[in-house]
């Protein structure tokens, strides 16, 4: 069974930093691209970033460019999102998500974690 | 960026009814569209990928159709557990974008 478990969320002041982690199990992590998607309370889903299975390609949404960095450690089966210069509008639930097909990128997301809440407030 | 517009925003139906949800893209996206179901406090669940392919474990009452810029998710006969928010997502090009969602509520 595929499991994705996010951690690292919490309350941070504007301008601060936070690193999210997503521990994966139940599939061959190193063969799938992985993504972060966020959801503002009561609002829709917003794609944040995607990293290829080998970490050689990364993609970012406009809201994340220049402030967030996606990375992965295939030996630890873990996905990361380093978030710097956080703003109030970054407040959201952050989900990690797995691509549907192996060795693809920019795919549908067939498995999601339960999400971790990030609150940016003074 | 490709904008996905879902309609209606809210759909009020009864169990046993047929539900038809729409997702329109701001440009052609071929068949690179997925549909997700989300219940309160839960993560999204993939229902349909590449416009018409049901994901693993998704009941046959869910079907997707369309290509180009107009897509439809149909639920043939609503079960009580189907009342949720449904979102579409395009993967035709970067950035990946989602629609704003359709809330399917019990009438």
C-alpha cells in the first residue's frame, strides 16, 4: 500500500522559513516524479512544485519561484520542500503527491499524503 | 497559464440522480485532464486521468469524456458517499493548474 506522510508544518512568522518532508513507502520511490500541491482553507488546489524521479528536473509555480526549493533523497525515500521568505498568502495545507506513471513527469497524481498545515502569521 | 473553469460551482442533487460536471480549459489541452474527488478533511482522490480513464478502484458509475477544451465528469447514479467537491486538473503544459471545484451537495 502506498503511503505518503508529510511533516514539518507549523506556525511561522512572515519572512521566516520552513522545511516540509514527505516520507514515502509502498512503492519504488526512485522511479516516480513527486510534487507538492497546496490548498488554502476553503479554497481550491494549487500546484506548487514537481521534481523528476532522478531529481535532475524541477518545476515551480509562480508563487514558489525564487522562494521555495523542492528536493528529494531517494536513499531515504523522502521528498522535501524548503520554503523561504514566507508570506501570509502561503498559509495552506501542503500535500505531497505521487505521479501516476513511473518515469513520467507532469502526470496526474494518484496518491496523496494527508497534508501538513503551514500558517504564516505574526 | 491554462485556466480551467468548472461549472456549476454547486450542484444540488439527490441519491440516484445523474450528475454532470463540466470543466472548460482556456485553450486546447488534448486529453491531458484529470478529475479528483475531495471530502472534508481528506486529501484529493484521483478518479479519472487522461480525460476518460478510471483510476484503480474507482467505481464504474464514474466516467469522464471530452477532448480539446471541453470535458465532462458524469456520475451515473449518485451514491450517498459521492457528495463531495470535484476538481479538474490539466497536465498539458506547465504550470499544472486546477479548476476551482464543483461542490456536489445533497438536495
